[in-house]
């Protein structure tokens, strides 16, 4: 199963009446992977991180928001450590 498909591949275009069978299959496969990714990402995360991206429905965007949050908190920690060392 391509569980990381929703993170690696951008969301396909929305379904319309004029799509092919392969396009429908691709969309359904991506949608299933996206839902599973969201469950996996949000389940073990602390509530403070879920607040960063509470209602987003795209795993790739949620993953990016969480990564950005970690980068910001890591920078704050680094600055604090540098201030302590310089004292």
C-alpha cells in the first residue's frame, strides 16, 4: 500500500463526470492514503501541535505545518541555549 502517497504526490483534481476510470482510481487511492496519513499523523501528536493545523484535510499540508512548528520551536530552544552559554 502506498501509505505515503498523499505526502509525496499533490492532490489530484476534483472528480467530475468527464473523468476516466484510471483517473477515478488514482483519486480514490490518493484520498484513501490521505485519510490514513491524517489519522497516523494526528493520533500521537500532542494537542499543542494539532492546534497548528486543526482542521486541514490534506496530509501533505498538515505534515508541513508540523515541520514548520518544530523548526520554530527548535530555533527558540537554540537561542535560549546560546543565551545561557553566553552568561
